[in-house]
C-alpha cells in the first residue's frame, strides 16, 4: 500500500465499540503503517486503550522501531583494509522511516577517542514493519587509522548537515544498553583490533 512509504497518522474518532477497541485499532494501525497519533483527541478512546492494555504498545510501535537481532563483525583489520559487517535488524514498529537516512558503522579508538565512520549501502526506508533485514557487507576502512582497539558502533544520523552530529536527531535502536545519548551512537558491544 502507499502507506508503506509515506507518512500516515491522525487522530481517533468518537468511541464506538468494538471498532474503537484495541484489537481493531491495533490491526488498522499495523495495516496502514501509522507513524503518528494526536494524543489530545479522543481521550475517551485513548483511555479505553489504556484500560484494555494496548496504549503503551501503541506508543512504542508508532513509526519505526528497530531492534538489532544479532551481528557478527571482523575481530581485526588493517587501515585501508577490508572489514566484514553483518547484522540483522527487525522493524517492530508500524511503519518505516519516510525520510532518507544513512547507516554508518563507527569505529572509536578506546584510548584516544578518535572516531572513524564508514557508510553502509542500505536504506532504512526499506526496513519495513514486521520484517527482519540482513545487512551483510564488506567495507574498506579509512587509511589513517592508528593502531589500537576500537569500539564498534552503529549510527543512523539525520541526513541534514546541520543536524547530522546532533544525537537527538539520530535513530535509537530499541535494544537495552546500546544507546549513547551523548553521541547518538548505538554500541554494538564489539571491539576491533586495528593493526598495520
């Protein structure tokens, strides 16, 4: 449907059971890929969702909700060398992003804090709801990387140059204990040894 690729949302109507109740409402938000909902109207319907137990789930699933399922990455590499990246991400939300997004692996030196970004060839707008997507690529690392250990992170920054490095505009994965609020990076909990 068109709503797979464009913004869809709005507000609820006057409460009319059973159409306004959780099973139908959640089914329609899933089917039509809802990204946003007016939280100010209709409070009777929204309170019914709270009482029926689906309101919190609706809040979580509006728009996209990316969860990393698994990943495997090269344990070591060389500057200018090949680096294997493979991970599976599942979209647990109702929709996919409708704006462009880069996906980057970020290598951060654990001693100096130096950061190197490598763009992956994948488009999160195609990470559709209910699907698991495998990103499996071999990338070339930057030439100027110093020897040492590097933390591996995932970044989905805003494409606008003035917002690209602002963490509040990056996509946060749904996984626990991966988000770095100060950087906007998602920590993949993997260390890479870079040696010449």
